[in-house]
C-alpha cells in the first residue's frame, strides 16, 4: 500500500495461518471489515508472487520457497540465491472489479 512495514505476532508460530495474519494486519491498519476484504496476504520475491488462501501457513511456504521457485518461478539466466521471500498485504487478485467497487 504505502511501502511501510509492520511487525505482526505469529500467534501460533509456524502454524499461524494467512487468515490470522490478515486479521492482525487489518487491526494494525484500523480497517473495517469491508476494507479488509479488498486485500490478501502474499508471499513475493523477485521471481515469484503467490497469493495465500486463508488456510495456508505462510511460514511453511517461506521455508519451502526454493522448491516453489523451481516449480513455478520465472527462469533467470543467472542463479539468484538472494531471492528471499517476504510477506505482503496486497490487493486480492481474485476480487472482481465489480466487487471492489461495491466495497468502496
């Protein structure tokens, strides 16, 4: 959104779900329920961006990031060992424009 950072509590450690992180982020940003529905949790690096479903466990996906890049990522000529994943709060790609306008 604004390029800012937030530190969120992983309530269940490695088993924290994307839904739980989403709720924490909405609370941090003081979003109402409708505003929160416009966004989703993502894991992104230079070569791959994955939108997480509510039941996904972000830390599990981050720990397996190299295998995900090998399977789904963009090919590069040079090996990029510094393609570290980060968690982002971004627009929900599954949201239709009609729904987005309705929430506004």
